[in-house]
C-alpha cells in the first residue's frame, strides 16, 4: 500500500509520526507479511504486546484519578472491562482503524477488517507504536482526547464482557438459561472459523462467528445483548 495511505491516517488521527515505519508496522497484520515473504514488512504482534502494557498503565491511571472513592477491587474490574476485546475493538471502530489495516487476501475475504479480535489487537499495536515514537505523555494525551471520553461511568463501554452481561441480565429477568450452540466449524485446522448461536430459554437471540469458540460466543452474546437492550428501551 502506498506511503500516502499512512499520511492520510496520520491526518485523520491528528498525529505526525517521527518514524512512519512504526505506524505502518502497527497496521500490518501477520497475514499480509505471510503473503509478502520477500518484502521487508514486519507484522504488528510485538507492538501489540507493548501496547497492551501501556494501555494497562494509562487506563489504571485514568480510573485512579477519575474515581477517587472506588476501592481497588472495583477499579480492577473496571480496567478489565476497558482493556478487553469488545471495548478495544469498539475504540478501533470509532477511529476507523479497520479501513487502514494491511491484510492478506485470505483474511480480507474472511471479513478481517470487521473482526473484533483483529481490531482489538490493532488498537493495542497502534498504542505500542505511538508510545515508541512519541512517549507516554503523547499516548496519554491521545487516549484522553480520542478514547476516554467514550468511557462513561458504568456505561456501555464498561462491559465485563458481553457473555457475563447477558448471563446476569437473563438471571435478573428470569428469562431462562443461556446456551451457546456451535452450528458450524469450517476451514482447515490452522484457519478455523466457528459459527455459534446463543439461546435464552427456548428462543434464539443472536449468532456470531470467530476464529475461536470464545470469540464467536462473544459476538453472539453482543448481538443478543443489543437485541435485549433495544427491547428494554422500546
């Protein structure tokens, strides 16, 4: 992909990278590198590792300052709900990251640009790249202006995870037991895709797909949760 693609991304993010190669690496999925073995592209997995640690620190700092009366156990739960796949994928969506990621053809065909696990990893990689390029203060400023405003007090971003939320809601409303059923497993062993439906009581409430059963279940739970939430507010 052309260099100006990442110039556009920097304009959208209102950032200027001193080392644009770091930004490109953050947006380079391993599937792209596997299909361009003779090139110099590096995937984003090491940046993801670093970004996860930076996020843990800065989210902890944000919660510590924002909720001075909340005990440690509650802050820990809140942090886990922010630095989790559904929330990080949502942050990536809000920033339009899926449009810019470099993917291999197979991942592209499987809808990788919308895949929550891929988007969550992408967000962590970006944070890791920004930290290496410009330091902790710049990441803090970016999260403070572009990400943390989306976290409301116990609001929709502060999900423990959709499966837990769905379970609690079903119990609270006495809707019946929550059951996840694998409808289909497709693809070769190294590239599986699972399709899962979630039922509450006898009724189907949602479906989802993913590279792991857990990912597919979270997607199904997310769809079911949105349906229940819409019913509750209608």
